[in-house]
């Protein structure tokens, strides 16, 4: 409210704020152009080089628009120098390649990251449907995340229980340790998933806000950027431009398409932070409960054998289930997961046994 009063009584303050915003937008576009050129240099000799060089030129053109508006509002344009963050990201891109840094680049307003969606690393043609989306397979979704959550709980808690059992701890101690590991691990997984999904949503909301402003300021330039991405995917240039203009004509449709094609994000797969946290908590808890069951039912001297048997069956089942997402042989996938769990459990058991002897 105080800011509004100041702007009302002193109009020049409002002009100053406007020029600051426009200079900030100018800096963002110049930074994007700088990073586009870094990415283009890493893609030398590939079809993507042309895409990112063209996007760099578009960013420079948009920066010129903001520069003109800032000067008209009485602002001053300083010489552009990449900030520390931009230089660090540029160095990482040069070292590791833009594919690995695509999420970071998207967060820094570098568009066209969807060209790295293909595992082949090539810019392949995609059939554009009426909504402007390209065809392709999405991730495994919630079911895959739940399976991984069960797997994490299973391996971590089974290893913890075997490690404590290797130290010849009492049954009550093992039960308490396993229960504490289950609860702590479930909360840790839930917190991690919440932060991860919340951060992804915040990045999406911030970036889509920028896209909304740019659509209002220069829709033609946004259409050209989108057409360049389609063209890099193998679409005929005329068809790409016509499709892009049709999409940009509908603001809501345009925002959804730009999120997918420029940011490489699928708004439908962002999910709810609380939903992801609850799902992770439950799935980890289910996995962590399995090796704890023999101690809950007090099987006596057969506890450890029952833990190993239950855990082995569960690990094999999880591995076989994951074959649904990988397309690999279910038996081999199950055996691989069993081998991984057996290795982790054996190591922690022998470490526990060694510590039990040396600390006794």
C-alpha cells in the first residue's frame, strides 16, 4: 500500500519502477542469448546448433524491445556482463553438455530444451497434433514412483535390521531399530518428494509467468521461437510457422504448448507436492515394514531367516514389476534387484558383526 501511495503522489517513482522492470527483462534476454550461444557451441555440427543460434538472435531482438522501452521510461542500459551464476552454468554446460543441464537451463530462461527429450540425443521429427503437442511417451508416472518407494524402504530397512542383527542385538533392540528406521525413512522420503515437486512447480509457475508476459509483449517473436523448435524437430518450416501462429493465437493453449516445447515441462505430470509426499511416505513404509514383520510376529530364532526370505521374495517382485517400465525380461530384472539387495544386506550384516565384536 505504501508503494502505491508513493507512486500516486510522485509519478516519477512509477516511471523509475517501470524502467527497472524493463531493464531487468533486458538483462534476462541478454543472459538467455549468452547461454543460447554457449549451448550452440556445444552442438557444433548438429541440427540443434542452428536452432540455438536462431534462438539467440530472437533473444537479442527481444532484448532490443526491452531496451527501447527502458530508455523511453527514462532508464539507462548498462553494458551487459554475464553474472556469476550464468558463467558457472556456462562452464558446466561446456563440461557436461546441455542435455545434462537442461533443467538448469530451462530455469534460466533458455528455451528449446524439449529437443533433448529423445534418448537418442537426436532432433527427431514428431507429429504435431491439433493442440501443438508432439507425440511421445511420458514417464512411468505415480505407479513407477510408488514401486521405487517400496524398493527404497525394503532395501534400506532390511539392511538396517541385518546390520543390527549382525551385532547380536536383542530382539527388542532390532524391533525398535527397524521401527525407527521405517518411520524416519518414510518421513525423509516424504519431505524429499515434497521439496522436489514443490520446487518443480515453483519453477514452472515462475517460467510460465514470464511466458505470459512475453506473449502479451511480443507474440510474433514467441511464435517464431516456437516455429524454430518445431523446425529443429524436422517439421517443414512453413508448416512449423503456420502451426506456431495458430497456437500463439490462443493464449491458454499457447502457454501450455510453450511449457512443453520451450521449457520441456509437462504441466499434467507436475502433480501435487502433498500428494507426492503422502505417496512416498506410504510406499516407503510398506517396503520398510516387510523385513520388520518377522519380529512383529515374534518368530524367535527363525526371525533372521524369515527376514531374509521375505526380503528376497519382495526384492524379486519389485525387480520383476520394474520390467514393466524398462521392457526387460522380468526374471532377469527380478534377479538383478535381488542381487543388489543381497549385496547391500550382506555388507551391512558383516559390518554390524564386526562392530559388535570390536565394541563389545
